[in-house]
């Protein structure tokens, strides 16, 4: 047996599926490539990106660089922003609610009003960048212009030292992304209630002649109340644009000009065509699809996802277990326009349908 | 850098003799040591085989026996020496061989039962359909899952190798501190360079160099691991693409 593969040759301590690992694993969606992967405490990197990085040649690949990422510094963490104090977690670091392209959102405490708030702080790397600061200010103003129960309100814009920040309503609950992950698939009634509330919020966004451009589960906060009622709020208007503003026509042929999240963006958003609120409805349709099936409609590398959103037919068969009107809702949202031009406006047909 | 290079070079011999193409050639000529080389390759990839068998409904004990039996079958029946083509992937070969082996094993087991291959099964179509409707829409085949598990095993082996190499140089703590920087997309907030540099007692500039070096080593290690499983080094990129596709298709169902 010395030369053969015997039981001793197999080291079971490295068995990937061992029970301890199974208990701790969590399915995540990679923010860079959209692939779903299982993460454990020991292995939390996206394996697809790890392999693609090998193809790209490793360190020379842009996506492998950590230096460009938005990382709050020690200074960020220690700061007090006017009368807002960052809430610290058990480990003494500020509680981070989310982070995006422009900055980081922390949980904070309004020392004057004595209530929790969410504080978005511009990333330090943009402090000397005038256009970036302008974008940050515009984001705050856009968000502040919308007042609706289903949109998180922004109520204060400030500057501490050279750092801009804005305060917004602190929404209890969790992101829809986490909710889906936790539940795998949502009950149809809950999914539709969330869609109805987000649609109402989008109608308010639309009323201010804005397009959100980044509707997706991680930008929707949900909370379940006693009795099973659910409430949903749109957060992060970081990519919101005024209708007719030149930036609403961002062609993907311009490197880096595409704004949005490929897994949920509309075909017209990818194509660089003028977009309106119906583009947000498409993203909401993709979000509904994920709520019902537990998966995004199209998966793959960003380029592949873009192509699929523009060219590939939706696998409506995946919704076959749902009653027709419900799948119709997702169908109507995800209809490609143009030339169909039949995707509903949020304040009319879709609300009625729901 | 010199140390790292010599460390990587130290593993070259092992990787020369345990490459799939070399194992195949050794098997044909019955050169001494090919069994150990095959064992070395199989040790990394036994789990995808085990899980494939489990997926087909075998109990853990049966799956374990079948994997061991399969490996013995590979060696005792000199399967490798009968492989005609010198080109091909170790992954494809192993899966096809396993499927053949399992088929033969099933036939053997069924022949032991009265009635041999006869099957009399009542299918309640209505019940079956009700059940089908409740099941998640699943397009994964056992073969696709096998490939994804293979990719995970490969990445895990690359990480383990790198860890062992750092450990051999007495740099275990360096590896532990820098490992987070291998994340290609920064899924979580990384510690600042200043923090890690202070922890390791080096300058920030030196730390950045070490991170750069680690990333290069990891990339080289993964490529090396993939190159072990293909017969031609020109196929490494193709195999990498195939493994990416398998992982995307698996949608996170394969646990590292």
C-alpha cells in the first residue's frame, strides 16, 4: 500500500465541506463581478475574481489594487462631525452602515436632538478634488429635495475641517440585500409590498425630476414590524441625476462613464441612451426578480451582464411557480424600452397594477 | 525577494514531477515514482470526487470507500497507461474515469440483487410535478458542481502552499497579516498600511513591497497549480476560463 493512495493520503482536516465550515458559510454576491459565492471566515474572497486576476496577470490588474478603494482612515473614525458623534461598536470602531464610491455612511448620534442618524462622510481621497466635492454636494441636495415616507430623508449638510458630510434619517432594519440572503426567497406578498413602497418612493423621486440610477437590494432598507408588516425605504441617492442633465446620457463606450450596478441596470442605461424613471423601474423589476427567485436575472462578468440585459431573453419560466399577475409585474418592469416603450410609470399603471 | 524566489524555486522539482503530463508519460513508461506523483495530485482533488459521489446519493461511508476504490482502480488497472491522447485535462480525465468506475460498480452491485437490471417503478406524475414545482429552479448538473469544487480545491491548495512557504521561512505572522490584501475586490475594509506596518515592525514602503510580492506569488502559485492539471501550459488560460464559468454557474453552492 506504500505506493498507493491510502486513507492516510487523504487529509480530512482540509475537507472543504466539513461540518464546521458549513455552519459558518454565507452566500455573497461579489460587488465586482456579480458572481455568487460561498464565503467562510477563512475564505471570504470571491473565487471568480481570484481566478480572473490570474488571467489578468495579477498585481498589474486594476481591480486587484487596494490603494484606490474607499477606505476610511483613522482620522475619519475619530472625528466628531459638528453635533453628530459617531457611534462605536464593541470593538471601539465606528459602526459602518455602508460605503460607496464617494464615501462611507456611519451610524451617528445627534447630541442636540438625542436621536440616531446616518452620517455620510466624503472619502478622504476626494478632499482635494473639487469636482468630486461638487458631486457629493449635489448628491446631498438631490436627496434632500425628496420628502417621502419611502425615501430616507437628508436634513443636514455640513463641513468639519476639510471634510464634507451630510446627515440623514437613520432607518432601522436591514438592507433588502441582507434580507434576501437571509431568506433566500421572499414570500410573494412581502416582495410585492416592498415593490409597492419602493414604487411610491420612486414616484416622489420622479416628482423632483430625478432618476435614482442605482435601485438595487443594497439601496433599499427594509424592516419587519410586529404583525408581519414590512416597510421599505430607498436610501443612497448617490447616483441620482436630474432629468435632462447631460450626465444622464452616459455611454459605456467611455471608460468609466457607466454609472450604476450592472446586475440591475437597464438596457438604456448601458446603451448610453437618455434615461428617465422607467430605467429605475427596470432595476426595480430586476430587484423583484431577485426577491422572488433568490438570484439576480443575469450573472457573470460586468460585460457579460450588460450584454445579457440588452440582448438576452429573461427566463420567465423561472417565475412559473408564481401566479401570473405577480410574474407579470416583474415582466412589465423588465420590459426593454425602446422600442416597446410600455414599461409603466411609477405613479400610474404600476401602482394600479399592484 | 531573493528568499521568496528561492522558496518558489524549491518547489519546482515537485511540480515538475507531479504535473499531469509528466504523470501520464511516467504511467505509460511505468517509470518508478509515478504512483506517488499521482497520489500527490489526487490528494488535492479528492474532495470534488467525494462530493460528486455524495451528490449521486451515496452515504458518506460509501462515498469514502468509492473514492479510495477509484484511486486504487486507477493504479491497479493501469488506467493511465491506456490513455491514448497525450493532450487533455486531468480534471476531465478524472471525472470521466470516475463516472465509468461508478457505472461499473453500480452494475456489479445491482447484479447481486435478484432481478438484475430490471426496474419496476411506479411514477406518480401528479405528485412528482407538485414536488417539482416546490423545488428551486436548478440548472446545475453534478458535472458543473464537480468543476466548481475543483476550482475551489485548486484555489485552496494555492493558498495553503503559499502559507506553507511563508511558514517555512518563519514568516507565518507576515502571511497572516498580509493575507487580507490578497482580496481582489476588497470585500471588507482593510486595515490601514500604517497599522499593519506597525504591527510587523516595518516601514509603510516596505509593507507595500511585501504586499505586491505576495500578490505576485499568489498569482504565480495559482497558475502553477493549474498548469499541473493540464497537459500543455498553453491551456492554462483556457482552463482558468473554464473554472471561472463553473464557479459562476455554481452560484455559491460550493463551500470553500
